[in-house]
C-alpha cells in the first residue's frame, strides 16, 4: 500500500488565523469527534460546513446538542447531511478529516486545499506533555488506567483520542503542566504521517495481533501505521522521552515477516527503531541489561509487578493486586504503573492506586446481577472486544467456565483463537495458562463471522444457540434456558459475558452503542 504523507505546514499560522476561514468538517458523527471539531472552529470564529453521509434523523442527537447550545454562533454553521458535495471540499480553507475515511481514492479529500484532523490541530497548538498509547489489544484499558492513576496522584490530567473523546473538547483547559493521555488507532496515526507533530513524552505499544485486515490487507501495512507513534520521538539533553514495548515473543504466525525484518518480534523491531529511551514490559523478569517492568508470580495469583530503570540500584514493587478480572488486565495495569513511575509518582502510592482502579466501560465491565430464584447470574459487558482473541481471553478471565454471548460481522481476521476456545480444543493457551476453561453455553448474534463460527462448531458437534437477529431474541432464549436449568439444578453463581469478538454492522451504530443496548436490555429485562 502507498501511504499518503500530509504536509508539515499547518493550514493556519495561528489560532487567530482561524477566524473567518471556511472549514468543512467531514463526518459529524455520533461519537463526539465531529461535534467537537464543529464546536472548536465555531468558537474560533470560522464558518463551518458539517457534512456527513448519514441522515439528519440518525444524527439528530448531535444536531440537537449543537443547535441548543447558546454559546455557539450557529448562524455560521451549515449542515450537509445524507451526501457530500465536491464544492464544500474545493472551496474550504481546510477540511477536518474523519479517521475512518481513507484518503486514497477519495475524490472529496483529494479536492481539498488543506487537510487536518482534530488530533493534528490539538497537537499543533498545545504544549502539554503527551502520553500516547496504541496497539491491537489492551490500549483502551491501558489509557483508562493511566488517566485514573494520574488523577488519583493529583495531576490535572485529560484523556482523549480513539476512546471517543476528542482532545479539541478540552483544548482550552490544558497547559504545559497538564498531562494528556491519548489512545490512538492506526487510522488516527496514519492521519499524522508527515506532519511532525506527535512527539509524546511517553509512547506505549500494547500487544500487536492482526486487526483491521479488511482495511489494510496485510500485517505489514497495519504495523507501519502503529510505528508512527514513536517516529518523531527524540531524546535530547533538555528533554527525555520514553518508548515502552512488549518484551514477549509474538504468537505463532503473527510475528514480523522474516523476508522483510531481521527481528523475531514486533516489540524488538520497535525497540530497535525508536530514538527515545526504550523500556520493555513482560509477563516474566526481563533479561539482564533490559530496563522496564515485569510481572512476577505469587502464591495468591494476584497482579504483582516490579520496575527497574537506568540509575536504580534495585527493582521496586509498583503493582500488588487488582480489582478488575482477567490475566490481560495485569499487563495493562503494569504499563499504567510504569507510566506513573516515570511521571514521578511514589511506588507505594502507585500500588494503592492500581488496586482501586475500577476498569473501563465496555471492557469486562460488571453491571448487573440477576437473582433467578436463588441462582445468581453476574453480567459483564465486553462489547469493545472486537477481535476474536479478545473474546477468547474474556472466556478465561474469571478462573471458571462462563456463559458467552458472542459473534457478529467479521473484520478479515482469523477466527481460530475464539473457535478453539469454543470447541475447547485446549491448544489456545490464553496468557500461557495451563488450564483452559470450557464455555458452558454459547449464544451467537448473527453475522458473517458467526456463520464461520457455526460451521466449525457443527463439525465438532459443539452445542450452541442462535444465530439471533437481535439482542432481544438472544436474551429471550437465554432466560428460557436458565429458568429450565434452575428447576433442574441447585442454586449457584454463573458468570455471563457479552464479548462479540467481531463488529456488528447494521445491527448497532458501533461497539459502544452495542454495549449500551446490551446493558440496558439486560437491566430492564432481568430485574430481581
């Protein structure tokens, strides 16, 4: 794939230069990014066209918030909905691009004089210390834990990026003393290529596995965008900066192409390239001469982590217990603890902060208990598990067998990790655990990924329910089964996890809408 490179020169010479300019915001949307851009440029005195292929009816919540805000001069705002017009792009001084739209082959973007994004504008005109996180698995949990930790430690910190909060929404609240944590998708990073604006104090790449292959077509191009997170980091005598990478090997078949790279793992490739101070993280003690943080075993199987950095005489404990479930959460919390240590937080305080971290919405989020005549069902929303591996790991997060709601639309990824767990083949060793817990009951939402899962389950004669065309029909069948089971068995406690391992195009607006609908329906339907 040929990668588009954007201009290092900004479309605006200063913030004051925005006044009176014609701005086209491509993608008004429902998740806040487009809305934040519209608000920002209206407040700076620009004339704004908000254009989106979605209809006015779908976008009504966003439109109502803008139209009802008395602090905005909406006389300078024009909506262009259900279509894009080429003249809106040709005549604009600057187009604010949605990261979910490819530049390549897009006639509207190619007609634009200047293209920026909410992130590029934020990074060009602020000087706050940036903590930037990307990866395939765990990035949302990692940024959530970092932000929580910074706030608990007394920092006036902000969280934005791919976690659905545009940094433009808090643009006027930050300063040189304000740490900003950014979750960055590969698409958002691609939109920064060539601009030379992303120079984080700390960059982190969480576990790399195949993702968005329906967009990229191959791992190499996908990872090239991830590598942009540290591309412009340079340590100087005046300013130090850090890059934090995985110290473990990749799973079989997911490592760098040997024909293109000499490194045996993505983490090692990143470490060799970064010009920052490189630190590593792992599930076991790091090799001699390697600095960073690692997890250690203890008799209680709690999260227990240590840090060892240049200049330290001995390692210090920065992690000792978590309240959120899941082996993979230990690594996310470890990276958060390491970040807090680099920000100058005392190690003992970090331990206490991490113990109290409540986790993150839509990621193994506990939200409801249903008392079914003495049998307790604890419900967890893991809707942001959009890759098969994440769903597979969710089934193993509780140290017991679970009831699983899963399936949806495929993303061009291998479904094998999830299928192996559902078939209980035992050869998908989640986080190197010796014991693999079988899934008690499988409920499938319809979709192209589900069709492939069903084919494999039928081959192995594994029972399942579905596919269901809606959450309502799925929950109806689930409750019927549980009422029947409760009549036949003694009361006990069950864990129910909604972890799709896929997208759900057509059924929900996005993974957040999917999770919110699930929680709402469960809470209203299954009251005690």
